[in-house]
C-alpha cells in the first residue's frame, strides 16, 4: 500500500505531499524490515528530487 501511495505522490507536486513524505520517513524510522527499507528509500529519493526541482 505504501508503494502505491508513492506511485501517486510522484504524479502530484504539492507542499502537502512533501510534508507527507517527511511524516512517512519519521514514522518509518524505528522499523527495519526489507519492505520498510524499500519504502524509505523510495520516499527519500522522491523527497530529494522534489527539493532539486524546487531549487531549479
């Protein structure tokens, strides 16, 4: 389900989505499973790409 949410987040450029990515990363911090690590990596990459796009 988190992967589906990230698929949708890629399509939406908004401050709310960026805030939700931060919340997701904060919430996932104490969990270390393969599935959570995959979501964390995708969320971080998406967050970084949004910062790069906003700075351009």
